C-alpha cells in the first residue's frame, strides 16, 4: 500500500481514485472475486502437507522479510509507478513517499531472476536523485540530499507522522464482513482498505483521531478512536446494496458483477418468526420462487417451485445447500435453528444452477449461517433471544350444526322412504368436532449464542444453542427440538486456514392421531363424544356403523417421531501463491430416525370387534459424506480486467438402512410398542427391512472474465456420474454461459442522468434432474409361492423388467434480465424473462398386455415453463429519525405440456368417484389440469329431465351434469378442462419502518388465478346425509325452494355417482398478512444499563388474516404427496389448518 501525501489535501480524505493501486485493495478485489476450489488428497497427504507448511511457516517467521524476499521480473520500458505496482503485487512490501520527490514517470527496464528486492532497488535508484530505506515491510522513498530519517520517530517534514495503531473489522448490519471497505483518518490522506475478512490496521497520528469508514452501497460512518486500539464498525446499507456479496455455487461475487439470476433473503427477514422450518418464512420474499404452506402441522414441509415445475412424475423441489453441504430432499429443515441463519441465496437461471449439474434443474437454495464477524476483537458477544406466543385458528369452515344436520338426514330418509334417524330434533347432540379436537396452542423459543473473533483476529467463532417447542392446533400434536451449532474459522497463517460448521439437532414430533380427512368428511355434529354411561361412542348414529372416536384417538393413541441429525462441514484452505486458492471440504451426515405407533385395544372401535391393539416400530439410519475439492485462480489484468477460473472434483455417497416391524392383536396395552412380541396374529405380523445406496462423482469448472469493468462473461460446465443409471447413461455434461453489460459505466448512459445503475444480462444453459429412486434401471424379483405336487413351494417372479435406457431429465433455460437503479439507487428494479424446456421426462408409460407388465418408466415428453419476474426495492424516506423501505416481488409463470410421447393426454389420477382428482396431462395445457364434467345446477322439473334424455338416476332437485358430447350419457367421455392449480401470478409486498428506537415491518403474500380441487365438496355439497355438510346447504333444493342450485338432501345415492365436476373447482386466489412485527430498542446507554450492548423487545404476528373465497378458507393447504407431486398439487380435502400466531419476545446482547 502506497501512502501519497500531495500538498493542499490535508483537509479531506482521499478517494479510491486518488489513493491509487493499494496492494491490499488489489488483494481484496481478487479475494472478492474468488470462488472455492478443488483437488483430491488422501488423509495422509493432507496431514503431511499441514505438518510441512506449519514447519516452513515457523522457519520463515524467524528471518527478516527484506533479507529473504526474492522476486522475478521481466519488465521492458515501464514507468517507476508500474515497477512499484509489480513489487507490491508480488510481495508484502508497502511503498511510502511524497509524489513531488519521486519521478514516477521515469521509464526503466528490469530483468531479475529470484533476486532480492533490496538489490533491485539499488540498481534502479542507485544513480538517481531518489534514495530508499527499508524498515520492516515498508520502503521509504525520498529525494537525495533532503535531511531527515526514515525511522518512524524521525520522519521527514511532509511525511505523515504515524503514532498510534488501530485495528478493527468492518461488517454490515447482518455481521457479514465488508472486504475492500475504505478507512481514512479524517483530515488527512492516511488511509487503508479492509482485507477479505473485513479486517484492517491503520496507524493514526493521535489517540483522538477520527476514522471515516466508507463502502460502496453503504452509508459512510465516522468513528472516534478515543484511545481504543481495537474497533468494530457496522455500516448500514444505503440503497440497493450493489456491492453486497451474493453466493453462487462454490464461490461468491459482488451483486454488481453478477451475470446470473440470484435472489437474496437476509437473515433479519427470518428472525423471531415462530416457525420450526426456515422454508416456511420464504413465502413472497423472492421473485420467481413460489412457496406454499400445504399444512399447518408443526414441522410440516412446504412446497417450493422455482420458475415452475419441470418434472411430472419426479421431484420438483429445489436443491438445498447448507453452509456448502448439499443435502437431499429428505433432509428435515426442522433440524436448523432459524435464528442461526445469516442469509439465503436462491439460484434461478442456468448459469447459476448448472454448476450443480443433475440436481440444479429445480433451482438451488444456498443457506449461510452466522459467524463471529462484527464483534470487538477479544471480547465475546453474548446474545439471548426468547419469545413465547399463542396459536389459534385463522378461520373456520362453516358446516351445519347438530339439529340442522339432523333435519338434513331426516329429509334424506323421507325421500328414500326410510325410517327417520332423528325423530326428536330436540334431543340431537350438537358437537363441533373441529372445535373439540383443536385448541389454543402455545409456542416458545429460546436462543443463546456466543460469537466473536480473537484479539489477534485469527479465530472467528459462533456457538449457539436453541430450544423450540410448538404445540399443534390439533391436540396431541406438536414438535420440540434442541439444536446446537458450532461455526469456527482458524487462520493458521497467511496461507493456511481451517474451519468447521457443525449442526447437531434432536427432534421429537407428535404426529396427528387420526385422519383429518375422515373428520372433515364423515364426522357429523350429530355424533356424541360419550354415551349415556360415560364411555366413548363407537357407532355412527346415522349409519349405525363402526366409526372412530377422535377424542379417544387423541387420548389413547401414541404416534411420534424421534430424530437425531448431525451435519458437518470441515474444510482446509491453502493459498500457495497470491492468486491461487485450494480448498478441500469433508462433509459427513448422520441421521437416525425412529417412529413409534401404538393403537391400543382400549380404543372404542377395537373394543367392539375385539381385535386388540396394534403397533409399529420404524427405524432408519442415513449416513453419507461429500468430499469437495476446488482450485481457484484469480488474476487482475491491467487496470480494469480480471479473470477467475474455478476447477473442481466432488464425490458423494449416501447409504440408507431401514426396518419396519408390525404387530397385530396385541392383548396387552401396558407395553405399547415396546414389546411387539405380544402380537398374536401370525398372518399379519411382519418385519420388513431395506437398504439403499447412492453415489455421485462430478467434475466442475467455471470461468469469469470482466473486461474493462463493463463486460462480464461466465462459462460454466459440470459432468455428473450417477449410480442411479445404467452404463452408457451414467454420465452427463451440463454447460452454460452468460454475458452481462454494465450499461451504467458507459458515458452515453451517464449523460442521460437517469440511471444510477443499469445492467443487462443474459444466460443460456442446461441443468438436469435424476428424479428417480435408486435401482429403477434394474429388474426386481418378487416373492411368489406356488404349489407343486400338492405342496406349497416358495419361489420368485419377475416383478419389474430391467430398464437400462433410463437417463437424466434435462432442462434448457434462457434468461434475459435487466437491473435498474434510480435516485442514487434508492429505487432499484430487477426484471427477468425466462424460458425453460425440460426434455426426456420420466413417466410411467403403459405396456402391451402381452409383456406381462402394466407400465414401464421411460424418458418421454416435454414440458415448457416461461415467465416474467419483477423485483422492486425502494428507500422511500431516510433521515436521522425516520426510515421507510418497501419491497415488491411479482412473478408470473406459464407452464405447458409440449409432448407426451405421441399421445394427447395421460390420466395422472383416478376420478373423484374412485377417490382421486381426475388430474390429467394434456398436450397444450399446464401440468396438470383438473378435468371433469360441468355442473349446471339442479334439475328443476321432470319435464327438464325427460327432455335431456339422459340415462341413470336423474331426480328433480338432484345434480344436473352436462352431457358435453350429446351421446345421452354422462361419463368420463364428457370430461373437459375445469381449471389448473398453477396461478396466473404470485406476489409478496413488504414494508419496514423505523422511527427513533421503534421499528415496524409487515409482509403480505398471495396468489391470483389458481384453482383448487375441493374434494370435500363431493360429500359436503352432494351425497348422503352420513357425511358433513356445508352450512350453505341450508339453502338446498326443496319443494318450497325449487329454484335453488344446491342439490336436495341425499340427492345422490352413492359417491360413485359423483363425477369430477365444476362445483368442486374453486378459486384459490388469496392474500395473506404473512407477518407483522413491532419492536423497540431500549436505550441502554441513556438508562445507564452497564454490561448491556442492546436490548430489543418485540411483538410478532404471523398469518394474522387471509382473504379468500375458498370454502375451506386457506387454499394453500392440500393433500400433497411428494412422491406423486403433480397428482396431488392443488387437491384439498380438509387438511391440518394453518394457525394465527401472536408472540412476544426480547433479545439481549451482552
């Protein structure tokens, strides 16, 4: 680093263009453009290298830097300034001089081969008016003949006299380091820049000096030294944060230098929300990312679609990468503490995701946890955060009450000339079963963390412990967990760094003890909880059949999960040369899962049939590891060009062992599931076990080149080899490329005086999906007994033929993006258009009967997704007392089936009368669509029925379905497209306000244009009286109400007569107040609260209300099956309700 002290500038600090070419700045810019690297070494080699370098570093530290530093130069006709640059770039020397005393424009030629720097300087300045002196790592240049000394205590007049050393770290408000931040002593030209970890050291003239700290995209800050030798400075983002660092696969980059489409969600947006999983907090936070909370059950997973669904039969969930560790879709995100999260980066376009090859087609979510950045060196930062809250039902479905339902049942019986089930309506029970099985449920959380950096800044640590307990709205459900995390980085030397990220979680989840489907469908309010003798009822009062008693289920059944998970990431980073970084990581995972189920014989339905109890014990152990090795080369070329090259090799292996034991007719309720030997039914008792192994080997690479700091180029490639495919199809190559143009750097744009930021970018490439389980390419044998000579003999039959032709699903994606900033980036707008085509879809295709098999998984079909994304961020008001910021994300995705292997449509699910949705894949439509017949209302007269000429049972007041093809029958041939679960657009809107010590933020999210298949309508609108009924059926058809389009009581004799129809399709558009938070920062300094750094008290509300026309109130909850995703998306039948939560908490920093 050169300190230039031009005359006449003592009253202001220098800009980066004045203090030119700091060596530290060069290193920082190199490091900021660095990704993370690769090479595969055995454990013995790693240990040997570690020992060797530790010895070398120790030996080198004992010798004088000047006496041992040799460099090689080959410079022809270069200026002295260029020579100084080269020496600084190859060494740790810093030049200090006055510009007026050194002829920087003198041209020289230098050739040196491993020559001492001091020797080179003698040759260059030996016969000139410039002399040099070396003090430690500083080289002082002065004019010959000027009196004075280069000793720090006797500096020449005109040199800045350095008297006090101050060190520190520069971070943002999330604690992330700000590499390259400028630190300048106010009123002087003395300045330095922060290193890659945000650390700096500066020598100032006085203990009372003032430091001016600045960073592009952040508000500058003046810090008084006041005799301190160590400082921690937090800068606040001033606008769009163009210099914020975003993660990309195996690296990071400044947002302004990004060529791909990446959305970032800060940890502050996720903190203190009373949820068990981080994915539940992402709704609406990022454009192009649709998050649906399909169940309100504690710990329940969400569904996430990044730019639409690519696969039809496979998984469409994105890939999660936690602190660099790739986890599968079976990883339970409840294992993480949401308050440990520092940031989430979401990779969307081809150039961003193709670095993950076969697992990147559905998008990639990178999770980064917190570190000790931002703490005062040597002083630990202790944080305690606790909250408690209550959960309640957001809304309730309107059903008939007991007397109303009894009247409905009597009408049904009268029509069928049957005996009245409720001859005395005055004695009919009136049980609100939903109210009975739900309650106001508590939630509580406490976090304790200790973080910081060592006094010498070589150790960075973050250690946390978390306890979270959430009871479910449905009684006897809930989740509790303990999570412990240790993040540690140790800088062994300038070249060597090691570290680890370890997360240990222990969970217990109480599962629902009964089917909510059956409660919504078949449990009428006319059914009492207890009989006259105080025993649980077990018979339905309408059908007189055996039925579950859900109060008994809650009190007597046992069903819970126990899970222990350890996820780690151990790394070693080595910098052999100034432009090279080698990094190797080893990431092990251990997951132990157990589920225990016991249905005792004391259950009322078991007492009737005398079946005894039954139990199940399920165990699974998943172990695995990932070894990643990357090598990164960074090179600055000239003034404004730079090159980054990444190469790597990764190896992953996962093994899963499972066992299930079931026992039936258990006579002893005391031991429960702890002794399955009491099961006395030999034909049903069983033990099943299984094993699964998966391996993936990959080679990856990326090249980033910046030309003139305006034109950015990226090329990415990855080769994956998967054990899930047969030889010949195991390997696949996934390339991509991108170009970005920083238009704001062009003079013709700057002359417009409109944009503070303007960047155009485009990308194209391929990514893949191995959306099949292991072993699907292999044939399987099933056990089958046969009789030979009158004796039953064990045997096997071919259960599935081999399938070596299977290969990857491949997604090709084009992205075009425009990023704009206005009013000094107080308003930023990002617009993306994308088009994705997924080929070789994995689908079960029917086979000819003569093969002996029904279907075979094949690569057939194509799906297209295309859409537009908008992201707007604004700083509406910003002054000393008040700040108001807003964010809006708006996304539209158009999904379409392009080809189905030569057929026009494929039935994905059975029709409603067979318990399914009637979902179909139809060429030209979205995947999937709901199909069925049109519901035209009720038959108003017998003449209308006769004129229609339809067969089957048609009754006045009964449902009138459309005979679309006019053949005189209503059946599946009359099915038409009724709707799609895909929304026209989805959105999120957030606002944050801060006034003095108060802060307020609220966030809305919603969808528009999506339909929901409400299967409950099949029974609650149509059907017999033994099922629950909507309150709207009070306005049903009767002889006194002949114009109603709601069918008469019991209009349909059997559910098999109810086809999918348009009455089951409802508008799923909605808007939800997802979160609202009000906080107050207690002024600890003003109140004299010693020992406290900060105290924040807050109140938070989530899911406070939802506006929707959907009968079941929340259109997001659905019967979603991750194994058959597109068969069940948008299919609702009365699922676990979402909760409104109001909580209060306090966060204290010591």
